[in-house]
C-alpha cells in the first residue's frame, strides 16, 4: 500500500516536472532569424523594477509601436534579475529583449545594441541632474557648492560601476576612484571650507549607476567633514524625501524623460542644480547576434 502511494506521488511529481522541463528547453533555442522574434521569446521584454522610468517609457513604447495589440508584454523584475537573465541568454546565443541604459556595465560586459526608436519614445540623450531640497543653499552652503559643482563623464561613472560589479564594496570603490581622480574632485571642492561633523542625508534608488554616483558624492562630502548617510528606496519616495526635506540631496534624476513624471509632480518643491552627467541613454536593447533586429519596429514585423 505504502509503495503504491509512493509510486503514485512520483507519478504526479513527474506530471508537474515534465512540462516545466520542456518549457525551459523551448527557451534554450538559439536565436533563429528565419522565425518571428515575438514567437521565440513569448512576446516578452525583460524589464526591471516597476518604479523605474524606463518601465513606464517601455509601456508607452508598447502602445505607440502597436506591440501591445500583438500581445507583447513587459516583465517586471529587478536590475539584478534582468542582467542575470541577459547573461544566461547571451551564453547560449538565445534571443532576448531587455530594458537597457547607459552608462551601465551591461554595455561593456555584453555584446548588446540599442534598438532604434524612430518614434522617439525614450528621447535622444538624457542628462542626470542633481536635485536638492529647498533651503539647502542657505543652511549648508558648503555642501550645496560641492553638489552644484559635481559633474563627471559616462566613462568615469562606468569605472566605479565596474569596480562594484567586480565585487568591490561601493564605498570602497568610491574611495578608490576619488583617490585616482584628484584633479576632477578638486574642481568640485576647491576653496570650499571644511565642516566638522555636520549631518547630511542623501537618498537614491539602488540602480547600479546611482549606487556609483551617490557613493562618490557622499564620500567626497565625508572627506570635507560631513557626516553623510545614504539611504536607498524606490524612486517616488526619493523625490518625496527631498520635497518634504527629510533628505537633502539626490543625484539620480534622469531627464528630460526617464524621471520626468516625478520632476513634474514635485515641481516647486526642490531645487534642480542641473546636469551632473551628460550623454546618458535609455531604450530597448538586444544582443548583437540578433542581426536583423535593429529597431523597435522590427519587433512587430520580423
Ligand atoms: N534607469 C537607471 C532609471 C534611471 C537610472 C534607467 C534604470 C530609470 O528610471 O529607468
């Protein structure tokens, strides 16, 4: 009797597992340019966290390019899950479409390309702005000056991101980068009076680019004598924290499009110190071996 029961349960386990295995193996097929791309990836774009601007832009893209009508959908996950799915797909030359942005190490580490966006849903180039709370200039002119001067290039942000991606602690990566780039850092701090243990709070979203920039700025301010805390949260609370003066600064506003909705919502309740980085880019990306997929329109037609 017992044995029969065990056999029966084994049978049911097999019933559950066999379709799972075949579902996986149907995904492990390499990219085939003779087949429709949508069919090969179940009409799914691999996305990141729901609060990211790139996610709402992608929903707009699905509508504007007529992809929603054709059953295309955007899968919510996290940056870490997205990059690990991308990693696995590339190892097996499988087709995949991801939400991509630059600066990011995914473009250094993997052979991927942005899809053309003829309807300009994602905007051409973006800048990343520094946003501070109202009144910071008066309360904390030293920190304000450094935050206002902070600027760097995509390649420099990538250097910090790559260190962190290689396993280095973000604060340590920031310290090392600051040590290696005294000329640029001096431009930010030149002539600014040091302080002694004044508190300052920064908020950020834990995207790789923002982990890098926030840690660098926080560390520069620490070396000026500030006691800086940095706190990671979702995008909306980051903007709210500045608007309510619960936090002093954030360096992660991708504009005009990606963080544009929050910028509009909180307008008048923050000060925009302008770009700290120019030449950022947001869009959909695919591996380069997907040779005949070059535009978002190709997702519908090819
Ligand atoms: N990102 C990285 C963010 C901004 C920084 C492109 C994932 C987004 O809101 O989409």
